[in-house]
C-alpha cells in the first residue's frame, strides 16, 4: 500500500501536467500541435482568415476526428485512481486534443471576437474537458414564460445542469482557473448576453469546483451579472443566485435572500422554511417568526397574497408552530412578558387619547400604528424577542374570533415548552372563560386535560425512579404537589358541565333553556340555585329571549313555594308572589306568556287553598280597560295592554269561576268573553253546556243562537248541529214550529257539502213528530241541494223512506229523477237497483229497458258485474231474440269504448286492480297514460280472444305442419239442439 508521501508525490506529478491550455498553445510553443495532414488546413485558413465558414468547418472537422479517436481509444491502461482524478483528460490523447482544439478556437476568436456562436461552442468544448459529460435531462412539456419566483426555483432545481466525471479541483486547479479566465474574456466581449452568464454560473454548481471559485468568486460573479444585465433579465440570474445560496448555507444564504426579499417578498415563506432547517448552520427561528408575523399582518390588511394560497390565519398558524417549536429562542419569559404587557397597555391608552394623530413616513402621512409604521416585531434584523401573549391577543383573538381554540392552545403550549406551567394553566383558564363556541371549548379543554395528565404522569415517574440526589424531603414535596395536581384535575373534570354551560351562555345570554340547565346543574344547592335564577332574570333581555322566558319566573316562584330545591326549607309564598308580581310587569314577546304568569299565580294560590286570593289575581289580570278597540296582534303595544283579549287567560278565569264561584259570576265572565268578541266555538259550546247543567235551558239556547250569528260555516255547522240536537232532545214535538224555523234558518246559509246531516235530522224530526209528507218533501229538497258526491247516498235514503211510507211503486219517480241527476258511474248502480225493483213488481219489459239504458255507461271490461247480471236476467226471463239483442248491445258498447283512450286507460287500471288481464302474457304498465299509449300503438280493431289458428313463432313456421282450420268459439252463442232446428 503506498504511503502518504508517495500519494502526495503522485498528486503533485499529476498536477504538474496542468494547465494544458495556459499559456494558449500554438505551433511555435508546442511542436506536436500540428501534423503533416494539418498543413493544408492551416494554409486554407491563412488564405481566408475572414471566412467564418472556413473556421467553423475546420473546427468541427478536427473535433469530430478527435472524438472518433477518443472513442476508439482503450482506457484500460489508465488506473482507476488517475481516471477518477483527471476525468475527461486522463489520457494523453485527450489532453492533446484539448490543446489542438483550444489553438483552433483561439485563432478563430482572434478573427471573430464578437461571435456568440463561436464563444458558446468554445466554452462548451472547454467545459466538456473540465466538468465532464453533461447529463441531458428529458423534460415533459414546456416552461412558463414568466413564472413566479417560487415556481421558477422549483423548475430550475429540476433543470439544473449535472455532469458525469470531471477534473479534480485540486489536481486540475490550473485548468479550472484557465476555464474561468476564458469565461472572463468572453464576458469582456459579450457582457449583455444572459445565456453566457448562465453558462458561467453553472460552473459553480459542479461538485468538483474548487472552493476558491465556488464561494467568493461565485458570489462576486452573480453580483457582477446583476450589475451588468438590464433589470428585465435579473429574474433569470436571481433564480440561480438563490439556488446557489441555498447550497452554501449560513450567512451567505441569509444575506442573499435578504437582498432579494427587498425586491420581491413572494419567496418569504420559502425563506422561512430554509431558516428553520438550514443545510450547514443553526436555525434562525426568531427571524423566521418575525417574517411570518409580518406576512400574516400584511395578508390580513390585504397587502400580501401568499403564492402557496395560504390565508392570513394559516400564516399566523405557521407563526404559532414556530413559536411552539422554538419557544426559548423566539419569545420572552414571564417577567419580561408582564412588563411588556404593561407597556403595551400604557401605549394603547395613550393612542386612545391621541386618536387621529398622524406620523410622517417616507410618503404621505399615515395614522400612528398603521401598516406603514415601523414595528420592531416585524423587523427580521432586530434581535429583540417577541411578546407572544400580546401578538396572540392582538393579531389572533381580536381578528379570528372563530379560531379561538387553536390560538389559546398555541399560547398555552408556548408556556408549557418554556416550563412555565402556572402561566400555561392560567392561559387555559382564560381561554375557557372567553371562548364562545363548543368547538373551541372542546379543543382547549382537551389540551388542558392532556397537559394535566402528562404533568401527573411525569410526577409519578419521578417518584417511581427517583434520582440519586433526591432526599426524603424532595420526595415528600413531590408527593404533595402530585396530590394537589390530582385534586385540581378531578375538579377540572367535575367543572366541565358548568364550563360548557358558561360557553353557551356567553354565546347567547338570552338562552332561557341554558339558564334552566344551569339551575339543574346546581342540584339541591339552594343558595346557588337562587343566585342563578336572580342572575338569569337580570341578564336576559325579554325581547331577545328564546322561548319560555315566563317559565323561568314560574320555576323561580315554585322554588320558593316548595321550600327550595330540596324542599327542606319553609315555603316562602311572599317571595314567590314578589317574583310573580315582577313577572307581570315584564314585556314578553307573546301575550300568552304573560297570561301563563297570571294563571300560574292563581294556581299557586289554589294549591294553598287561598281561593279568594286566586279569584282576585284573575280579576286583576282580566281587568278590561276603557279602550277595548286594541288590536290583539299589534306588537308595537306592550303585552300588558293586550292581555285583556287573551282567550287563554279568560278560559282559565271562567274555569276557576265554574269550579269555586257562583253561576252568576261564571255567567258574568262568559258574557265578558262574548262582549270582547274573543270567544271561539269551543267557548260557545262550553257556555251553553254550563247553562244546561244548571237548568238554564233557554239561556243555553240563546248562547247557541249568538254563536251561530257570530260564526259562519263551516264553524257554525258544529254549533248548529249541537244546538238542533239539544233542542229536539229537550222539546221534541212540543215546539215543532220553532224547531222547523231553526232548521230552515240553519239550512238557509249552509253550504251543500255540509247540509246532509241537517237534512237527515230535519227529516227525522218530521217523521217522529210531524207529517210524513213534509218529511218526504225535505228528503226531496235534500236530493237537490246536497253536494254531488252525497246525492247517491241521499237518493238511497230517500228511496228507502218512500218505500217504507208509500210502498215500492211510489219510488219509480224517484228512481227516474235520480237517473237524470247522478253521474254515469252512479247511474249504472242506480239502474241495477231500479231494474231489481221492476223485477219485483213483475215489469220485465221495463227492467229490460232499464238495463239497455244503463248499458251505455258500462264498459264490459271495466264493469263485468253489470253484464253478468243482465245476462242472468235474460237467461231467466228472456228469449233468444232478447238475448241476441243484449249481445248486440254489448258488442256495440265495447266497440264504442275501444275508441276512447281515456276508457282504455281506465280499463287497464281496472284490470290491474282486479288482478286480471285480457292477455296474461303481456305485462301491463303501472301508469294509466302509458297503458293508453300502448293500446293506441296496437291494432285499431278489436282482437278476438281465440284465433282460428294458434300463433307460431317465425323460426318455427317452417317446421310446423299445416293444421286444419278450426271454427272459432263464441262464448255468448246459444246452443240449440238438432231437434229444435227440425221443429223450426
């Protein structure tokens, strides 16, 4: 194995071979540079020195010749160590080819020093011998013409040049320096070409580039490029400059990025990520936090749009993440925070006193504290740490009220990371005491509970494995602290329902239901319950309260009435009355709420057998003012002014008078209700029933009459129905004329759909106490007046009554009138009954005529019952001619209905409902219209049920033998024996 001295000697020997291009090789300095075959080329170039084509052809011919020789050359005789160090110039042929090509390019550049094409080809050739073979990356799609810097950095990082091999920077230092000198000469001739600068700067990303070139010289080169090129081309240089700065790290990255951020702050977020995870230096969390805080404030003011699409709150969240990770490096400690909070409070107070003051900046005057004023918290160059509490309150909680949970937990986590547990606990408590949503509360409470558990677990672990320096006193102190923390944790868990209730009450202090839950949480603690009720009644705004505010007053009064929540104290009726008295002066949303208060007050007096006091309470509540023309639904008036028109209040009052008062007092209350015109039908019925119970019959009937005058149909129908039934039951036939007048009065304004029961009652009255003839006339009127849907039933009743009174023949005229009035479907049914009547009377021809008349309304496929009955009738009583006439009519009717789409749909629907179909093999659609369309699309003739020949599929037609013709069967045919035919 070679020693270190031998290695050093071999490296020096290799380094002595370079540079091969400095000084520039010429035939006079290097006799091996030209061969005999190159003489003609040189003579041609000497004769045409100004011909670019001649120089270009000579250079490419020579280059291709050397490339072919280099490919053919075997490098097996070169050791791997030398090949690794020397790269493309490891062989003598490679070095010789580099010298020859350099000689040609330099001679051509003397003639054409301003040719970019020549310089580019020359520099690429030199780079291929020093940097190695460039790896060409395949790229899908094109590049944006003017991308944002963030996107440009990502694209440039993917497209950055890479090489295979290359000349070692130590061994080939001379050659690297010669390449840099060549670029400098090219830039001296072509300083405004950005491509040349980009090629030059790509050298600095090579892994074998000597440090002298890739650090200080590279930074100065980038600066010279920015100074030389116009501003419109700076973006192309800055992309490479920033990527190069990221690879170097340390102060270089910081200084370069700071320079660029002064021009374009769009990559600030990317810069903060670099500051937090640098390549070869310590993180700079304070600078990153200040930059993110500045971005969050600018975004909230609309002065900054994140290229990553982040909102101002998300930027503030990133700031909190840095604060939680690097709490000691970013924020102040507790004492400094308290002192800073005092200073900020003092400054805020002064700013309130000097509201509107302006400060002169570099531009127009702006208000003090505006976005243009200097803030040390946003200055990344300042080393002053941040007051995290003030920032979270000012920039977080005051702006993003719906994200309070995340902000409070972030602030508490900051104090936990700093080891300030007491401050963290106070932060958690402050957050729980201020949040307004259950989501935020749950987030803070869960973090609080998790922190307490972790603290207790840490104490238990320290007790299980104590350190060697700990003595008994320290152990006992730890145990005491753990007991205290355990009690605090248990108290926190027990407080959770109260804390949730506090959150809901802060969100809506007028939520009555939450106040009721608060009372229920205190259980049997009478003092707390009383305080909660008192605080609730002081806090709630009656006009903004949720439903059932009056129940809060009622329950509070019951609390004193029942002797507290536990019932152990003495009942305090005076306090309950005071609460209810106060409740009667509250302007509730609805009049019914105030009425409930008075009713509950009266019920409380009743429960304690203070009957006179209960009546007096209702008298106070139902006091009628002088002006009774107040609109009950006028919400501009207080509920106290509209209370006297509350039917709920009067209903309770009248029930109270009925139960403990006198008949006269109850009648007086009922009369007041009637005078105020607030009675409904139920009040009318109750008033009349009350008078009826006390034997005031005529008075009860007067009440019914007042009710029928006040209300119209259909409401008055129920009153009339009860009134007439009571009147008939009371007087029967003794006051028949009066009863008739009442019925006529009721029927005068009764609508057709409601008058049927009244007619039946009227007719029954005449049958029981009057004349049968009047009863029949009443039924006759009923058949003309009632609604169409009730006429069939009414005719049925009329026919039954006429049959009972006058016999069957008298019903013929009724049947005839019914057939003229009733609709088609009901006409068919009535015809069947009429025909049955005629058959009973022996009038066969009349019955047959009725069947023929009804047949026009009955489709044989929809109403098979009718045709079956007619068929039975003809079989029993008819002849061959009458039977054939019936069949003829049936076929004509069926043909008539086949031409009407509506009847086709009805037929299909009827068949589906009956579970039958003329063609069982064909599925019928569920929709009647679809069935009609299906029928219309079919054949226009009436298909026979049985065909002469059976249906055969097309594919079986050829294989099926011919069948003899069969005679079609007729189900309606009358079979006559041969003997009868001979007799005829």
